[in-house]
C-alpha cells in the first residue's frame, strides 16, 4: 500500500508570507512521504536521514507525474465519490450537457480512477473494469454506437503504446484520468484532470476536463475545444497560494537535484522565490530538520494533511548497507517574509 497525501485549507490566510511557508512545508512533506522503499535503497539511507539534495535527486516533478497533478486528481476523485456538492453539481451539469439522453436522470456522478501509469500496477485495470456494470459502455466522440467498456479499457491501459489499436473515435482515451458515470455505472465519459488549465489537451475519446479556477478562467461550465470544461471554484484563492508555494519548492528541487528546467514551469512570486533561495541554501540538511524549521516559520494551522492508501505492488526486497556517509550541514532557519 502507498500513501497518497491530500492538503486542505483549514484556516483563513492571515499573512501571505507565513501562509507560503505553511504550504511549502506540506508540499515538501508530501514529496518526502512519497519516497518508496526502492528510493531509500537507492539513496542508501533511512528516511529520517534523507537530505534535501538526496530527495531532490528522486523527486517527481514532471507535470504528468508530479505530486501536484496526482494530488489534484485524487482530490477531485475523492470529492466526487464523497458527494461534495460544490464539485458534483458542476460535474453532473457537464455530463448532462455531454449526453442529455445518457445522463438525463443523473442525480450524482460516480468516478473510477484510471491513469495508464496506475494501470501498470497488478490488478488495477481489472479493478476498474470490475467496478463498472457488466454491460457498461464508453461514450466516444460523435454519434454512433458506444464502445464496450471492458473490451477497450485494457487497451487504453497500455498508454501511448495502445493508441494504434484504439478505434478512431477513442484514439486518445488512454490519456483518461477519471471515468465518470451515474450511480448505475453503465455509461462512462472519459475525463482529463489538470491542476493548471493551460496544460489541458483534448483528443478523440476525451469528453470532460476538470481544472481549478484561475486568474484567467472563471469557475463554472464552458466548452473548450472538444471538451466539456468544468472549472472548480476557488473562493479564497487557496489554489493560487498552493501553486506559488509548489513552484518555489519545485524550483529549489530542480536546482538541488541538478534537473533540467522544463519550459512549462512558471516562476514563483518574489516572496516565494525567497523560500526557494533558502531551501537551495540547505541542500545538505536533513529534510526532517528543514520541515521543522518551516513549521516554526509557518502559519501553524493553515492546512490539514489527510492520508489515504492506494494499493500498489510493493517491492519484496530491501537492502540497506551498514555504512553511512556523515553529512555536516547548518541548522536551517527561515526569515520572515512580511
């Protein structure tokens, strides 16, 4: 089982600087929690001894594989499954517009987590198919007969390698993050979920897009290219704060981990860049010590951390050498931003 970490706002933002520290702390902690036993074996140390530079070497920052995107996908999925009305009402509206006949009586949507990367785990694809009804179908682009869900999802699970074997009207269904349906789970629409709407891509077979509200995107429903786009409301601007802190941590990880900077990364704000520079200064410090220092600088109760378990096939071996390389580093301390 692997932990999936969700970050939720618990209190109003009092000071932007302290709030940035609070969210940066939790984002760094999420990256830290994602270290697998294989990662620790590669790093040749126990979790509590991992330095920021070591973490940066193995952190997942790619926009389609990173903590931000994964976390947002899981948050949307959990909100739909949990019946959160601020999300389910918008999603239901989009599904009714997508296919008035198929979703005419829809009261509450259902969601099946997909993502072809997850489908590599043993039993994941079978679980997705088994969660649908026996006669479930996939609603494609255009008019015509739908496709049998259980026949085509295993092909989509092969990712881009399976695209040549997919029919023309569902060519891009392998990019699906969530399969959306009604409570009966008989008719499914493929949805793509992005934490930044500028990263959206449409394609045949993808029917719905779910993104957070942005400065240049008001909440609610609209059409975007071939997609039925749902922009989730962000009434207190927490998503902007989250993105700013995420970019600060990401830039520091790129520097400490000696990664190439992809062109789609946004630069953090001036205040967030101060956090970035301080993190880069402590690359030889243990992550647990940095988390402690960030905690001292943060708005303590701004966010809550919720963990859920996702079934994966964990490695059945672990080798840790007895020898350790000592690291001498300064005690981290963060300056006030406001």
